[in-house]
C-alpha cells in the first residue's frame, strides 16, 4: 500500500449566479450584480476603457477620418 492519500477533486460551486465584479451572490434588483456599487465599478471599468474589444483595424494617422 502507498502512503499517498488520493487527491480530492476541486470543489464545484452549486447555487445561483455570482456577481462578475466581486463574486458575491446576485441580488435580483441589481442583476447581474450584487449591489449598485458593483454595477458602478463595472461601468467605471467600461468608461475607463479597462474592458476593450480587440479589433484588426489599422491605426489612422492624425487628421484622417475612417471611411
């Protein structure tokens, strides 16, 4: 017999959805967040361009507009 104990599987979260900002349980009034604060934090991240969608568009030289 071996002295090694079998490793336990990673725990799986069972339950409702979680807040994408802090990981707490979602509150229906602020869905998909747990509070207004977490919703505001997420909005600030979007407005501050922390979240960005990558594109393949080339950068334009200053003074030129996209067609």
